[in-house]
């Protein structure tokens, strides 16, 4: 296919080199696994434009724009794919670097497991036993999450009052507490006003993520700083027969699926790092993967990158427009509608072709609009 040959040419140059040749400043070093900068397609103050070395693709978390070096050049210079492919070959050679073409193997994060475990217990006690946990209980009830499900998943609530004092009584020094990532500015707690969900590995939490119960307060989500993991992977039994892993998007999507008894489900939970998703999927030993991501275009770039690299069969379920799994939990026939969507899930290779075609059409439209604006 002619387009595939053009894309092969695009991979002859590192994407971060191509992006930086247009004056876009990316953080980190050349060849670093993930680099970010300001998106050229929309105005923003924070760098949400992200370049991934493993897949040689970019994705903007602000506007949902994604693609490879050809898509970037066609937008920047109003060129066709063929013209952009020719330009890639004629870009000036970069200055010599020590970058390695073989990416380093992803390693899971290491955190202060002792403090994280104490925090998990403290938040769970607050949710189920303390008066200060009432906002969390009320929020879960409003999302149709049963207390039994919350207990099974070790969910808690952070009232924002008392964790530092609790740690002090246990004898942990302030310096260690500050390094734990559980505080933003000591003694202010990172998860204040949030329902907190742990990722359990071998019966111990290695990671915490939180969702604010008051949507008017920002940020809506928080996690312990550092690498994110697939939420729920650690609670999948290792002795079960190899089956299909169900990957959804948000924390509450995952909670809902587990409440529905779908115990092979995990959530990305803000993890946009393709290599980590692939690493953990492979480590799980599953025979296939099904995706049930939010029904919006912002997931397209990440899904394309994963499908392009995934080494096992995949399916993609199409959720009702404007709905995610957590939304379906709020309507009477939501579970039935989800199960139907899962039964009708399409092969990953078909979805991948559509995503690539959609991206190319979008790039061509952007090029024409930019040319008309001139």
C-alpha cells in the first residue's frame, strides 16, 4: 500500500528530532522515552503535546491530536503525505547524540510501600467508620457503587485531616513522609476531598489514585507521583486459565466492571504511556485483550498506538455515544447495553485501519483549513 510505504519513510527519522526541527521545545533529552512540549495546534499554558519514542507517535492530551512525523509535517507546512515524506528525507541531519535506538526495558515503579499501606488503611477507616467519611460514602452511593464493592477493592476516602498526625504517632519522620508522595505541601494531603483507590499487588498497595467528590474543585484526579500502572492488574488471580483482559479507561469504569463481576478488568486510570501498558499486558499472561474506552476521539491516538504494537489478539467495544462504563451504571439497562457492546466488539486490526484512515483524513482537512486561513 502506497500510504504504508510513505509511513515507513517517516520512521527513518526520530519523531522528536522532526518536531524540534520546527522550533518546538521538548523537555528531556533526545531519545528519551517520553518528551513533552507545547502543542502547536492549540493555545495552551501547560505542555500536553507528548512524543513517545517507542511507538514514534505523538499525542496531545489537550486537543486529542495524534499521529506520526508525516502528520506533524502535513499540518505545519500544508503538505500532502507524499510531499511530507519527501521533506522528512531532506531534513538537516541532527547534531550527534548518544541516544540509543533500542529503548530501555520498562521497570515497574518502586514506592514507600509501608507508608502507602498505612495510608490505605487510614483512608478505608475514614470511609467506612468515621463521620468525616460521609462525603465519600455519599459520592459512592450517587455513582451506584455498593459498600461491599468498595470494601472488596479497598477503596477509602481522604478527608484531608489527620494523616500527618497519624504518621507522627506511628513514629515516621517528616522527611520520609514528604518523600512518600502522599502530601503536596506537608502536611497538606494529596488526596484531600477524594475517593481513593489502591492498586494492590501481592496483597499490598503499590499505588494510589483519587477522584474528587466535588467537581467544582480542581484537579479532579490525583495520583502518587511517578509511573502509573494498570489499575486492577494485581488482583487478577495468577492461577486462572489464560483469558481475555478487559481494559477500560477511568477509575470508576473499573470499579463498575468489578461490581458487575467482570474480574478480568483493569483501567488505564490516566496511564497514557504505551510501553507501560504493553509491558503489563504481556506480564499478565492473558491470551487476548478487549478495549472498552470512552466514546470520544481523545482515546483514538492512544488506542491506535497500542493496537499497532500489541502482540496478542485484540477487540474493541463501541460504547454508546457520549457514554463511558461508569455512565452506564447509572441507567437501568446499562449493564445489558455494555454486555451487548462487548459481544459486538470488532477485531483490533479492523479498528486500527479505521483509526489510521481517520487520522489521515483529519490531517488532510487540517492542511486545507490552514491553507484557506492564509
